C-alpha cells in the first residue's frame, strides 16, 4: 500500500518528467508562440484550429448571444461587488481570529486535493468541466461579436487541467468597449449558468430520490465509556425521542436532557442502522460534568455522543432546496455553500447512513446515488467558485479586463479632453490599483491573525 510519502514522491517524479519533456520539446524547436505548442507559465498549451467552424456556427446568432452576454456583464458586476464586499468583511473579521485558528496557505487556492475542503476526484472533474465550458463560451461570444478566434486547445500541467480559447489580440484590443466587455464576461456567465443547472439537478435528485431514515438528531460519534457508548447506539443512528420527548433538532435535545438528572434511567428511541428500524432502549444517564468538568453541569443528565452539524432532515432540505430552508433562503444558501467546511460534502461514510434511497434512482444503490449527488454538488459548487473568483478586478482574470474597461468608460465621461492613449493609460493604472487591493485583501486574511 502506498504511503503519503510515496504519494509525494510520485508527484515530484511526475513533475520532473514533465519538466524534462518540456525542455526536450523546446530544444527541438517545437514550442513557441507561432507553434502548435506554446507555454502559459509552466502550463503547456496544445493549439489547434479544429473546432473553430463550430464556434462560428454557434456564434452566428448574434442578437441572442449579445443579449446573454449583456446579462453576463451585469452578473459579473454584481459578483465583483459581492466578492469585494466579502473580502472587506473578512479583513475586519481576521483581526479577531487567534493565530491558532488562522487559515492555512493551502486554503487560498481552489485546487482540488491541495485545498483541504475540495476533494481530489470530484474537484478535478468539476474544475475541468467548468474551465472547458468557461473558455468555449469566450469563443462563442467572441465570434458573435465579430472577433476572430485564432485557436482552441487543451492546457496541460502534467495532466490536462483545462481548455483555452485564443482570440485575436489585435481585434480584441481594437474592438469597441461593449463587445469587448461581452467577451470578457462570457466565461463568468458560463460558470454561473452551469452552477445553476447543476444546482437544480442536485435538488431534483435529492428531493425526489432520498429521504432521512427518521426525524431526529444524527449521531456522528459515540463517546466510549459514557451511557451512549454502553448502549447499542452507534454512529449513523438517529435519536428521535429522549425520555418521551421528540427531539427534531439540537435545541430540543438540550431541553430534554436539561430536565433529566444523573443516574436517572430514561427511555431513548432511535433509528438503528444495524436493526433497520426505530428501537427503544432504557439508558441510565451520567452527570454532564463528568465530561465538561464544569460544576454547573453536575445536576444535568448526559448521554455521551456528538451530534451531526445539521440534522439529517436539515441536511436533506439544504441539498434539495436551500431557498425553502427553515432558517430562511439567505441562511439556507449560506449553509449550502459551507457544507464542505462542515465536512458534510461529499456525503459519505456516517453521513450517508442517515438516509435511504427511493424512487427510480434507487437502482443506483446507496453508494451509486451519493456518487451522482456529490458530483452534481461539486459541479455546482466549483462553477460558482470559478464565476466568483473570475469576477475579481484582478489582472489577468476576466474581472480585471472588465474593470479596466469600466474605469476607461468612467474617465471618458468626466475627462472629455482625454485622447484614447491617455484613457488607456488611466485604465491600466486603475486596474493595477484594483489588482493590488485584491491581492492585499487576500493576503491580509492570512497575516492579520498573527499580528
């Protein structure tokens, strides 16, 4: 069995071989700006003109694509404002975070496997799909605006990591501001559109094909040596009633236990994964202070288990339709976004045992269903991430191109005497400043907790 060290060694060896291959291709004169192979930083671009006719055919519906691209510009502007607002808020919150809880450098990059909350398998598939369609939309909108596309291709870094569309730089630079903005916003529009589609597909799959085994508190972990550990309760079970009181949420559970005393024997009902049904057992409680070591808990009964972050019913509702969450649509969407942070996505292991699959998708089996549902979640989540991150007013992202043109448009309204060269110089400085601010806000989140 491969160890973690073996894994790192394989990665280093693969990158070294990749570097040697690039060097060999370069020495043979096969890599260059005018060749079918060229470099974008350390990434290898394999260019081709095949498929350009397809972009022409799709992009010929100029009016439709122009309308959609204008909507994309609006979406990009709203996303840009939202992300900057979040970064500003985070910069304030970062001052109150202790150094021990500071984010790690690996969390700054949305790279599957490197970022601890993005799983490698689901993340890579979702990232490739998002990047490929992001770039293809750039090509379609460029052709609809009469801007030539020189080539399309695949981007490699050891393995394929995405695709690209190479518009003609001279035509792009010489185009009017509005068509240029449409092309820049096209990728963001594609990512938000894909996020919406996969979001709806996930909701349909979860809402119609899976249900919690019971309505209650999910057992994430049973503490050994405490009453729950001495009974037949196990991770994956769902506690439904405590001492005859229904516990649909953690608040109800706390209230029910607050009315008990140490050494009291109470009935506990729970859905047992092993039995496949709700069972009731008598269980003798211990003192809560034996776990918390807080004297004020000495007269309160204690079971000894860790509840899931969300109840199975809450998790089902968030995955099926966060807009109808009992916490409200805004909080529901926020909970949907942070499911990976709570280790509730991908749904697997103990979390998956809270549910049973019904309907047509039951033919996939429990593991097959959650493989599909998790993939849909990450396709939606990664495309949302790509759309938001690309909206940042940061060179060379799409948001940087949009902000540059926006700055030039604003300057042209207030500085009527400026010629094109001066407007272009001002736009360049403006996007340079915005890029610096964005980089500072991103880095600040990692520095501030240590000050």
